[in-house]
């Protein structure tokens, strides 16, 4: 490793040690100073040791600031983050966030001198063919979508052992961050953003893709409050039967926002799963809490399957009945009772935005209510009345018929007798 890379790794190591609370910034500065002094002494003495040959890690261990085990636990992350600075054509500037599947960095695309976001697959997953396949599938899926409400794809590739996906950099924040910082959205703001996401889903679905992980963290907001759907990491072509069958029985998605059919690992998951997740997201936006919560992911997912939803207007009394109906139709446990398409959902969202009743949700909501009447004791009961017996099968019919026939016959005989006289 050359001197500049060694210095960069030391700087990153010191930063991570401070972030984890293992040492103070003063401790690190003292070790850096000691490192320089020792190197300078070696140089003056005529030794061949270069100024940075003794690493900061070794100095911190020798000085008792950290233990070797602590350094060993941090070192893989140092190597990973420093390695990301070697992606050709991009200058990594800072880390934006990290999850189980990837780390995202802010970077400068040197050829066009613009800011981009670079998603990098963690080193621990680079030998896993399934993770690598899904990582590249995300880039390819995003590249086929071109819409103002979807974060755009720029490049996907591999540099050594580093797998990276370059995408549009959104200067702003996520819906999740907004909820955390400011609390629930107003109905008007929530509907505006939901309309943006519904447009994004409509575009993706028409292109043959389902997102499968719509949630507040995956909705980015520009400084102009335009929503952009991000992270196609779980996206799958609806026509990809092989992938669907390979994933059968596995629950892909985020527990707080996952659809019942995804939980059950159904093979034929379709666009209505995204509509369910957007309903969950909208629920979280206007109430400040997730639709179903629990002590662990399994408990949360069981509630998606079996627990009745508490209507949003029972939590936030400032919400209209129209929005409550939209969310309940989106989150119907049976996808047959949800919107058929994002376009249908969009139609209802735009109606409520205008202060009107959502035509589709209102109709679907009323029908679902009729199918469950009298379960809570407060609704009318549907009574099945006995059907009237067909007239021709009634005994009275035949008695009357015989009687009238006799009368007619008697009249005919009487008329004939009188005519003969």
C-alpha cells in the first residue's frame, strides 16, 4: 500500500474509533502526533523506515487506547470503505447510509463533474452469487425505468472485488427522516407525495416490474418536495417465472410494510403487493406509527396476515373518511379486494385531493362492509328469506283447477241440453 493510501486508512480508522466511542478525538490526535514524532526520529537517525510505516492502529494499541481485538473488529470496515475510493471514474466524498444489503456513498462523477450516489455491495456478500445477482438485477431494472418520480440509474459495474451501482443523487431527505424529525404529515402533504409514488409505480408496473419494498426509507424527497421512489433492490420482472419459483416460500420485503402474499412466499406476487406497501407507508405518514407493530419481525408479519387494521381516522381524527377508505382498500388482506392498478389508486388520490369522495375506494369499501355485516353487533343483519313456492307446484293450485274444470264442464252440458230442446 502506498503512503497516501496508508494515510487515508489511518484517518478513516481514527474516525471509526471515535464514532464507536472507543476513544476521544484528543486521544486520536495524541496518537497521530506520537506516530509522526517516532517516524521523524527514525528518519533523522538515518533508518529506512518511511514516516507512515508505523500504523496508527499499532500506535493506539501500544498506547493502550484500544485493544487489538477492537482493531480487528473495525479493520474490515476500514478496508471496505477505503476500497470504495478506488472505483474508476468516481471520487467518493462521504458515506450517506448503510444497510444489510449495501452501503451508499455520495460521490463525484469525474467525467461530467456532477454529484451521484454510489451503492456498494458489502465485501461479506461478494462471494454470494445470489446477492451479486440481485445487486446487478437492481441496476438493470432501474436502467429500464425513466420517470421523474423514480431515482434514475447511471451505471453498474465491478472494480476488482467491488460491485457498485451508480444512481442519481437526490439532494434532500427520505420520508422516514421527515416522520422521525417532524411527526405525522398533514393529509394534503401525504396525498401529494402518495400521488408521486403512485405515478412511479404505475410507470414501473407498465414496464413489467414490481418493486416489492415500497416504504418510507425508499421514498426520497427533493428540496422542492418532489417524491422519488428509490432502491429497486427487490424489484423483479413480473414475467421472470424462474426467479419467482426460486423465491417461492421466502418472505422478501420489510416486515412493517410487507404484503400478506409476500409473507406467505407466493409465487405469483404482482403489482397489488406494491399497492399494499404504499398503503402501509401512507398509514405511517399520516399517523406517525406503523400499521402493525410487535416485539419481532415474525409477530409483525403475523398481524399483517391475521389482525384487523385500526382505521387511520380513529388515530388521527383530522383525517377525512375518503383517505381512510383509500388506505383500507390498499391494505385489504386479500389482493382481490385492493385496487387493480396504481392508476386506479391514483384516480382516487386525486379525487380526495380535490375534496371529493374517492369513487373506487368508496364503492369497494361499501361492498366489503356488506360482506361482513353483523360481525360487530352494530351493523344490520342480512336475512335470507325463504323463496315462495312456485304456483304450479302448490296443492291449492290443482284443487282450484279441478273445481273450475268441473264448473266449465257442467255449463257446457247445460248449454247443449237447452239447445237440443
